[in-house]
């Protein structure tokens, strides 16, 4: 196993980590999307005051000019009016430059995400999606504040990528009836085409990436951290705080999308082109707002596209202190309860299940291997869920990470069925006949510092946390193409 303090990155892992950094991080530069939003919200009262003051100054200057008929005062009052008008225009120009910088930076991030997701063909595309989702999960530390902070920063990208894959699946299954999307979708066009990318995929990514951006507002931060600022933002909130935070986030996300971002600016001087461009931009903005609004009461509508992935990621990359790694495969039980309440769409949940199966990408599977004759061995090995679209939701496609209880980085792929997957009690019962001494011996070969850690683990573990394994760059390429064993 890798040493906890020995962290390295492959080039592809670094690319994904850089995307996270651009979206949400804590840095001296304060230039991530969420840091920019926090800065915008903190300056908003000052911006509104300055805007009101400049408008008032202009109104006063214009009133004084209109009310003064003395010739000797007119020139002075006209100059005052022109100065006030210039100050207002300069402030508007400065505000627009900041706004356009935000929207263009966000679009560039979305383009980078699409570059990392869209492959040469369907198989390559699915592999790339699995790689991003798996990498985000595998980089999550094993417990403590570090896990919660990491998950908080990574969940936006995870939700966005999963929403994008879900859209692709729903279109293939003809489960999308949204007119705006269907008018821009060309079936069979690799990646959906340029129009589909700019008008649908990028707005969808923006909607998902900004899903929690309202929590950057000081009012939301006060709910999260309390009036004194000392409350645990990762606590389980009572219902009043939870509802208040949802309302606050909803209000300020829409404010941010409409006012801090708004629409892009046409570059050129052809009126017809400008009119078409502006119309398209307004339509995209309306689509982003509709996705977000509908996600709060998705029921059977288009809001499921980002709401269901949001529920999914809230479990997989949990930001709550009651987070339990072994409970991750229960995410579809939570989604099923939403379906029962008719809060979310059953068909969309089923489509997501086809994509991911019940075991999320990067999840550590413990399984009973078979010998060459197909009989179960009296031991278990480690594997990592590494591919989307399992043939059965309970049979994940995994990359083998240990063989004969030795870790290695050149494993093959394997479908692991429930009767050999130790997550399921029926499989664990198979190993109950093995002596505790032998089980401890197996575990001692798989765990670093076993003597000091053995009390932490069951002798027949239902899963394992692969973070340490993945912390070495040479072991991060679990998505390279190999032939799967059936």
C-alpha cells in the first residue's frame, strides 16, 4: 500500500484536480468560481450603494440643469451633468467587464470539462466519464475534516459531469421532451454537435456547477456557521436551518446567474448578427434559470437532470459528519424514497442506475476470487469499481488491485457478481467457516500497520477504502483499456 504521506499525481489526475481548483478551492489568489462568487456577494451592498449614488447624482444634475434658466450657469451645469453621466457609464463599463470575465471564465471551465468527457467514440466517452467520477471519489481522504472539505470542493464538478452523462442517456432512451433541448439535438452526431454543446451542454454544466453558489452569500454563511461564525458547517442541520439555507441559496443563485453573470456580449458591428446573438444568449440564460428553478421541485420535469445527480453526489461525496463510506451503495435507496414521495422522476432514477449501477465509480470492492476451475477460494481480494454501464446494477465492473493478497498496478477488469461480492451478506457467509487467525493473516497482508489498526476493521470487510492505493501516480491509471473477464 502507499504511504499516507506519499502523494503523487499522474498527468490525467492533475488535469482533473486542476478543474476542481478552478471551480472551488481556498487559495491566496481567490480566483476560483466559488471564491469569485463569495467576493461578489460580499461587495454587493457597496455596489448597490455606489450605483444608487451615481444615479442620484445624475438625476440631481439633470434636475438642476432643467430648473436653471440663467445663461451664465448653464455651461457649468451641463459640465456637471456630463461628468455624472461619464461616472455612471464608467461604473457600468467596469461592472460589465467583471461580469463578462466571470461568464467567460465559467464557459472556459465548461469547455475544459467537455474536453475531458467527450471521447473518440461511445466507448471512449464512457471511459472518460468513469475516469473523472472515479478520480474525484478516489482522491477523497479517509475520514476527518479533510474529507469533508475535499468533498465540498469536488461535489460541483462531480454533479456537473454526472448531469451531462445523464442527459446523454435520457436522450438515447427518448425520455427528454423538453422543446429547447430537442430543437438543438442531432441524434447520432458525435458529442451532440456545436449548437448542442453551446446551447445545451454548457448551460447544463453551468446550472450544475452553480447549484450551491448561493451558499457563498453572507446570509447563507451565517446559517451555516452561526451568528458568531463558530458553528460547524458540516453538522446535521435542524429542519429550520435546512429550509432557511435552501431558500437563501435559491434566491442568491438566481441573483448570481442573472446579475453577476447574465449574458455574453456580441463582438462585431452587424445588427442582424447582434440581434440573433442576443436572442440566443437570452434563451440560454432562461434555460439555465429554468433548470435551476425546476430542480427545487423537479417531480416529473427537466429539473431532474441536475437534482437527481445532486442527491447522488450528496451521498457519494458527503459533507456531513455522519458520513459512512460503506453506506455509499445505499444511494439508490435514498433516490427510491424520493421516487416514492413523487418528488423526483422514477424513469430518470432508473436511467442513472443503468449508468452507474449501485456501486459508485471508485468504490472499493472486496470479493472472493475463483480458481481456474471456477470454484471459490478461501480468501478475498481487493478491486475498484472502474467502469460505467454494468450489465447488472449489482454486478460492478472492477479493476483488480490485489492478486494473491499482493497489491499491483497492472490488473485486469472483472465483473464481480453479488454471490462473490463481500458487500452482500450471502457472500460474507461463505468466509465464516475460515478461522479468525487466517482472516487476520489475510487482513495483515492488505493493511499497512495492521497491528495498530486491526480493531478498526471487521475480519470479513464488506468493502475497502482505496484512497491510499490511489495516492501513487503509477496506480492511478485504472481506466486504461483492457479486456474484461466475464
